[in-house]
C-alpha cells in the first residue's frame, strides 16, 4: 500500500462544504486503496459566525491572523500540507504558507489546470462578492494560467452572494435560488463563457451540470480530489 501524507484541512467556512470535503476525500481514498481505507487527515474548524462578520466588516488583517493560526495548529499536529476549504479565504494564501512552513494546495490551481486541459480560454466565475470582485482569485487565473475570466453583472453578483450567505451556509437549498443561478449562468454563457467556475465551496450544493449548457467546474470536488492526489504522492 502506498504511504499517505497527512492532509491538513482548514474548515468551517462553512461546515456544510467542509463536510463535503471530508466525504469526497475519504470516499476517493477508499476507492483508490480499496477495502476500508480512509484518508489520514486533520481538520481545524473555525466559527464561521466570527469569520462572516469580519469579512463583511472588511477586517482582513484579523482574518489573516486567524488563518495563519489555523495553519500553524495543523502543522504542529503533523499535517504535511494544507487544504483551505473555502475559495474566499485564499485571499491570504501567501500568508498562510509563510506562517506554517508547509505547502498550501491552492484551490484555483487544480481548477485552472482542468480548464486548460479541456482547451478552454474564456470562463465565468461565480462565488462570494469578495471572490468575484477582488483580484486575488481572478488575477491568479489570468496571470498564471492565461484564462479570460468574466463575472456576472452587479445585480447578479448580489444574488449569488446573498444566496451563499443567507441560504447555503446554513444548509438551505431552495428551488427558487437554483433557478436564479441557472439564469445567471446562462447570462455568462451569452457573454461568451465556455465554462463556469463554481468559485464558492457551497455552490455545489445548489447547482450541477444539468443546470448549465456549458461545463461547470466545481471547486470543492476538484480541490478535494487534488488533495488525495497530493496525499498519495501525485
């Protein structure tokens, strides 16, 4: 049997999607190793109530300190690399890596690699307002992978953001919101998107490939599977 590296997960943002990470990682590890095998992992889970408040108050320095603290705790616990179970908090990816001294498996990288392997160039991005409007995520996709990234118009961005924070993070999956997301995705396609990145780890709870005329790249599943690859030496 191949020796596993230990995955360090920073979770709780929200726990709804962190539970999906845990499920996907362990199911995939069992699939690859057989029997009743599962992943060697640690999770430091934060209180999303505090994180959400600081995000909307713009207290990014305090959030950076919290993420650095989580990364250090995982390193001390024996993690070999870090998986940050959220797109938005990759805003402080470099600070996390510097604080812990172990690698961070950046969520945008395996996603971009899949998109490039498919020969696609222009992609839509939906996620929190922070992910859609700030440059830390779009910029990485553009500068490191040469992707042309488009986001919804302002009204649609607000809808996407509100559904995440008012519904999905508390486990509410509403048909009306699914229909709203379908329309937003369709408008990105009308603007030339060849695929759409689900750039928030909760969105996979709401929409799937059947809700789009172009491929949807679910960052939660892609990131979790990339963690298994890394843990097994890939």
